[in-house]
């Protein structure tokens, strides 16, 4: 099985607490046509299958939108290896974009080494000073590098 560089949250086979409304037509990069919404503290989603990290950049990017003042922290994403309680390999801030349908691609570097073939879980957490509910809309996540396998 070939693993995609750009997983779509609406296809996650393991998730908790999210809804999947249609992406607004103004988004120029609609991905799978839906977004993960109703993101609250403690919700999560697992990226399907496993990823091999040997030939990829050690970062993940989030296509995200939220209507608060652009740049304000809306929530955190703990990227965890192997389970919702696994080792944290990155902690990423989701920042407001100034519009519920104004999506930006927000990169985040891994802070811990990731080796081998691993399944990744995105655990959503409250940012310091941020809300505990309704963080925003997540259209897709993306990996970069020479190759992402399984």
C-alpha cells in the first residue's frame, strides 16, 4: 500500500470527538471535500496505517482555518507515536487565520526523533490562554521529503 503525503482527516478510521462538515467552496485546496471540525481539548484522530520516516523531512504541516484574530493560538496538536498516549514527537500550535474559511498551511517540526514505521495520532490540547472547545477547521495534514512509505 502506498501512503499519501497528504492524509485527509475525514478518512481517519480511528478518531474521537470530531465532526466532518463540507469544506467551504472558497478553499482553493479542498482536499477530500470535508474538514475536521468541532475540535476540542482531548479529541484525537489517527492517521491511517503506518508511516516510514527514513526518507522524509521531520515535520508535519496542518491546513487550518479559524476566525479569531490572525496569529492567535487556538489549540495545540500533540503528534504522538503508536497510540493516543504514545510518545510525543512534536507539539504544534494551531493559529487563527482571521476567517473560518481562510485556510493557511502551518508547518511544525518534530522535536523528538522518529524512526522506523510508526502510526501517528494527532491529540488536540488546549493552548495556554486559548479556548477549550471549537479550535477551528482542519482540512488536511501533510508530510514532505524524498518519500513517505509505510
